[in-house]
């Protein structure tokens, strides 16, 4: 699922970096103590701690001590902060992790993408992830079962909407305001692409 973007993130980051940066730069206004990062990454404590130290030494993370705990947060003063936030959100933080969670039901999904439900002027970067799935056989309950692990790793709640192919197509043709607005926005594709939406409309 989304193998092209998975290849991009694998080329840019190690698996440990994907998990660590995915959590911290996917939630740049939050700080996390080391044990939180270890639990979220679901990797060895030593491996994660070494990566945290390396990223902090490179100036990508701010570190502060609170009691006996070290807290880590994205360093907004580093020169590639905005670029790294954007890359993480488009690759490892969403596509790989969410795509992996949906892998068991991939064959039942025609389209899946993340969208912005809130206008950018009012967005809170600590908010949840909004997901649309188009499937002719998948139930809402079956979709929800696949999401907790991705929510844990990303540190965000995932709010899915599910449509059948006919429902999605008919709402687009009828220019239903919500979907009309969403399909015009930039999207983070988990499965499918913008051309697939165009083809779906033409199949009526």
C-alpha cells in the first residue's frame, strides 16, 4: 500500500528514525519523555535512546529535564524544521504507519487518504488525523479495529469516514459541499491517487 511513498521514507530514514521522528515531528508542539517514545516506537530501549541522543546532538530535538525524566521535543529553531515536519507528515508519520495498520484489509479498500477537516488558519497541529476510506465491502467496525496501533505510534486519534464507491461517486457528482471541498485540497494518499477520483466520477 502506497509503496512509492514507503520507499521514500525508507530511503530517507531508518526504521528507528521513522518511529521516533514520526512521533515527535508528527506532534511538534508536544514534548515526550523517553519512556513514552520507547513505548510508541515499540523498539528496544537502548536503540531508541541512542537515536534520541543522536537527534538531539544534531540540533533536531530540544531536551529538558523534569525530575528524573528527560523530555524531548521538536526544535523549531533548527533550519529544516518546517521541511522536516512536512516530510514526516507526508511519509513515515502517516503513510507508512497508517498504511501498515490498514494492510490486513488493503484488498477491501479502493481509495484511502488523509485530509484536513479544519481550515489551515484554525488548525491545531496537535489535533487528530482525518481519514476517508472508499470500500464496497468494509464495515466501519472492521475499519476501526485496525487503527489503535497507528494511533499509538502517531500519538494522535484517527477519525475515519467510510463510503461505498457509489456513495462517494454520487456525492461528488451531486457536488456535495463537504466532499467537493475535500477532493480539491492536497491529500496524503494511503491508497489511490487524484486520478482515481477523476476516473470514479467518469464511471457513472
